[in-house]
């Protein structure tokens, strides 16, 4: 549920929603499907070298956007050091259409990120074409492709990469509360027996500029319970991380965009 905030910073816009699963930002190819033969993991050294070069070239672009445009302040990032020698999952609330694609790469550097993303993201003008090179791990539709997807995820974890997951699934720009998200979003760390962290993006009033100041909080690590069945382990991990993110979201004290549930007449 939305948190109570001090509305001294007047909301610039109101967005109405019926469910938390609604898309409030639609890409040009919202129903885009992955092409036949899509690859989630590349063994080709030329492709990997080119992808690495593109990633490095985007680092200064990401730094400028996150630090100078969004003006993000990060709190408690030092907790990530506990798993610096292993792969892990990073869960976050999805509130920045562009920033959420770039920012985690800065936060976890020098690790590479692999961001779980919907196929529609590949339809974003200009950026969509290079997202796979930057680490987009696009969710497949068929069970056969899901096996390839999970195999790729496992290999990235073995290489010490950070798998970024936005369990809310849909981006709600500048949303100051954490929306409910499903327990199934935690099947990945349970499957791979991998640690998790969470990053919670919050918004505060500022005297400078029209947009709020952004503060991102890191917490963890959280570990899947190895002593229970899979669904129970997913449930416990979900409850622990959801509670932590809800607690951190209380540090938001303004709304740049107001989200209001639309009730049926």
C-alpha cells in the first residue's frame, strides 16, 4: 500500500491504476516476442569481447546520468562486500525507466550485472537494441527456452555476476512505495542456492530542482533456507526481503508522481 508522505513537494502528475500489475509506461513494441534461436549465453569470444567493450563505454554515461541527472545518494552499499567473491541476486523496486537499467552496474562494480527483463524492453528505441550487450537477461515464453535461460543464469552466477531482479515487473516512475510482488520472483536464488541483497529506491524533498532527491538503501545478504522445501524457502525469502524494502520505503517523504487506485463506480 502507498505510504503516507508529506506532500510539501507538490505532485506534478496523478496516475490512476486498478491493479499493481498494470503497465503505466508502454514501450513502442509492448508485445514484442523473442526471435527464434535467441541466445542468453554466448561462448563466442568475439561477441563477448564486443559486449565487454560496449559495457565499459557505457560506464561513464551511466555515471553521469545517475550522479548528475538523477543525483542518487547510496546508503549501506558496503554490505555487498560480504559476497564480492561470488555471484548473487539483487532485488529492487522498479521506479526509474532508464536509471534502473544503468544504476545497478555502478553500485556493484567491478562485478558485471545481468538484469532480468521482459521482451518488451528490446523494443525501446535505440537502447533496446543494445540491452543484451549490456547484460539484459530476457525472460523467455516457452518451457524449452526457459531451460536455456536458467542454464545461462547459472553460468553467469558461476562467473561471479550479479543478477538484478525487479520483482514488481512493471516500472512505475517515481513511485514512493513498494508494490506487492509475487513469491515466484524468488525461485531463482532458491534454485541456485545463492545469496540475495535488496536495494530500495526512496524519494526525499529537496530545495534544489523540481524533482525529489533519490536515496538508495542496500540490505543483506539474505540466504535461502536450505532446510525446507522449495516453495517454503521462496515464501520465507520473499517475506524477509519484502519486509525490509517496505521498511526502507518509509524514508520517502514526498511524491513527484501520485499513484491513486481507481475505484469502479
